[in-house]
C-alpha cells in the first residue's frame, strides 16, 4: 500500500517496559510478612507512645505501598498482549505470557492475537457480465499490530466484517461466474487465482487496522435464484455445443487419417465421388448418437 493510503496519525506497536510479576510478588510477600510481624510484636507487648508512633510511621507507608504493588499486577495468557498507556498516551505493548507488573498508574488493555475465523453471510453481487450471483467467503485473520488495532479504528472486529463484505463484492464483480471455453479467469473455475486476489484485497483493506489475513476462500458460489434455472439451461447448452465441437474435431482428424493411410498403402483407388461418399459414411459412424447399421451394397456406387 502506498503512503498516501496510510493515516497521518497511524500508530505503531513497540515494546513496553513491563517487569516480571514474580519478582514484584516476592517483594509484595516480603512486605506483607514485615507488616504482619510488626503488628504481632505491637499486639504482644505494652507499647509506649514512641513505639506506637514508630509503628504508625512504618505501617501506613507499608500499607500504601502494598496497595500500589497489588494494583500493578496483571496476567497475560498465551497468544495475548497488553497495551500499556500512561494518562492516555500509548507506551508500548507487552506480549510476554505469565504474571507481569507495571506501575499502577499505567493503564492496561488486553487484546487477543490469536487467529480468528469468520464466515461471511451470502451476498448478492453482479459478476463481470452483470449476472446476479450469491457469494460467501471464509477468512482467517489475526491482529498483527496491537497499537493500530486498538487506537486507529473504533472497533477492529466490526471493521473486519465490513471490509470482508466490501472485498467480496469487489472480487465478485471483477470476474465472470463461468466461462465454458476456459479462456479467462472465472469465479467457478479459477479458485486459486480468485482466492489469492481476495486475500490480497483483504490484506490491503485491513492493514490500516493492524490486521492481517492468513487464509481465505469462497465457501458459497451460485447464481441467484431468479436466474438459476435459465443459467443452468444455458450451461447445459454450452456443454452440449462444446462436446459436439470436440466430437466433430476428432471425427475429422480420424477421417483425414483413414483417407491418408488408404491412399498411402494403395488399398483402394478413390475418385472424388467415392471419397465424398466414404467421408459421409465415416462422419455418420463417428458422430452419430446411435450405432450405425451396416448396409451391404450388391451393386456399384454408381448404380
């Protein structure tokens, strides 16, 4: 995609400065043990005013620190990420699975980077020749750039559905449904080419949202009900014409070969009239739908 199609304020994923949560968990537990020990020692004796003041000077900051540490923990599952923000400013993405920790005043937005499968609804589209067809597709997509997915579009999942529909309509109108002569790329006869074009179209459309397409393909392709009967009869007629054409081409080549071999081996001398009669008989035998019935000629060709 050219730079002119990229948003001016496009976000870009970068690594966040998050820490291992297990280290901070040890600190949290150690501080908790110190608080419990201090409370137990204070409760077990007869503390004076100085001891109470010392206890309060320690316990209050310790409790506040405990709350701050506890607020910074978060968990990342496999194939999951967390976008870190500071007062609305994107600070990076953490993709390390396990218990993680950041400063509690930083925001954490989790996002899945697993593959998603979408099967679109059946859409009615006019193909290259203007025939109404029904078409649907299956798409496997995933988040490639978490920053773009979260901050460059409002709802990236809804964005995917809309772009799939637009891409399917574009591809459906770009090619004809069928071509009996196989002279061009068609929706029905060129699955690999059409699927590759559809995937490229989707990748271009979804790049702005930081998404990519791993696989896609048409799951439903048919003429619209209002013309399905007429198009079926046309396909049948075209198939019959194509079969007849192949049959005649083969019969002509066989007649040419028979006449050439008869003349080459001097089996029989044929004038133009006899040659024409033999050609007619051979064409009847080779092109007829029923078996030919032999006729014994007791006379001559001219009687």
